[in-house]
């Protein structure tokens, strides 16, 4: 890549630990290649020494990304390819942001002896909001971690005995006439709609442990309709895919919250599947509950997507259309 001499800046970086440097560079220097592509700089490697060449702004940003991620690896943080792009996006928003304050604000899951970390400022603020408020709406597109992080906070709290049980619910949009034609019990019919919640739990707890906690009523995974008529005390409640709740279902769910309980409601308001033009309950609730003490509405965007990098590009592409 060619630069005009007047716009060119070169810096040299030297990393003293060969093992940590290799983790930072990535297999086959993939992390460095990602940094080059994202910033439009040239990076030359010799052992653990680097030369970064490009525009002053981009070179300085690359230097900050590499230095801060290097320090994080020293503290045991495992760097993934997506972290490079996420770090660039975070620092582009605010160059004074300390990456460690974002990435190392971990949710520790004792059963797995693993830490689940936010990978953007938006995710960090979302976790903080869940911890501080009794009712949180997590609004954002696919892949932003709105459900996964809520489950992580809930599981960590459950393992610490802060709540007696964890309740995970989803509206089964197809649980009407068409679902009735499917073979099997009602549980077998609705299980496909609840599978993403099981997947999140199985990533944090052993399968046997999840099954045992379900049997002991410490964890309940059920369609939203199963919550009608109940009062949920000392519970951490997560309502997922809430964009597909009707206004009456949403009101019913929100009024189930009992003493010493917390609720997180997640939804993607760009993917509403309700029939006949029905208004989404989550849109109605966001309008009615805005500004009420103890309730927070947190928005996640494509900048918080932590799936395959192409997911961000897919979301942006659809935002430009009328779909």
C-alpha cells in the first residue's frame, strides 16, 4: 500500500514475551492481517518486533490496540480474531477508552470455571444495567449478545444463591393451529422454540447439571403462556424474543414479577413475526415505561455484534433496504 510521504507515519513496537506476542499476532499472523485490513496500514513482522506504517491517525490507533491487547493477554484474556475489529470500533468511538475496562468486566461462571466477558462498550453497559436495575429491556439485532449475556448474569447470580430460581421464557409464535398439527406432546412441540435458551445454558453449565436443576425447579424453561396467573418471587426472569409478544402478553409477563426478583426482556424490533399487523408488546412497553425508576431500556447495535464478522455486514445491508 502506497502513501504520500507527508501523510506517512512509521512506528516500531517490540514485545518482550515471545509466547504472548504470538498469541497477540494470531495463527499465521491473522490478527495482524485483520488489523491491516481494518485500518489500512502496513505491518511488517520480524520475530516479536513490528513496524506499523500508514496515516498518523491509523498508526496510532493500531499501536494502542496492540499494546492494550498485549497487556490483556498477560492477564489471561484469550484474544479472538473478532476482538481486533471490536477493539478498533471501540477506540474509534472514543480513543481514550481503556480496552481492559471493557473486555475484562467479566461474568464468572463457577461451574465451568470460565469468565464471559463483554466485547464492546455497549455490552459492558448492558451488563451493568442488568446488575443495577430490576427490569431491563435489551433491544438489538441478532448476535449482539442480548440473550446470552442476560443468561450469563442470571446463571452467575443463581450459583451465588442470590435468587432461588431462573425462569427463561419465549413466546411460541407458531404455538397455535399450525403447531397443533405437529406430532408429539406439547413439550415436544414447543421445544424447538426454546432450544436457543437451552444452548446458552449448556454453554455455561454441564448438561447433567442443567437437567438436575430443571428437575429441582431451580431452572424453568417454558413458553410465555405458562407464566399466566403466577407471581414469581425470588426469581431471575428472562423473556426472550419479546418482539413477538402481543401487548396483552407483555403486560401479563411484566406483572408476574414478585418480591426480590429481576427481569430482563430481550428483543429485536426489526424482526417482528406477529400475524395480521398486530403491534409488538415490546414496542408498546418501551413507549409506556420509558423513564420509570428502576426500569432501563438498553439499545445494542451492529457495533456490538460478536458473531462472525460477516453478520455485521449483513445487518448493515438490510438496514439500507426496506425489508
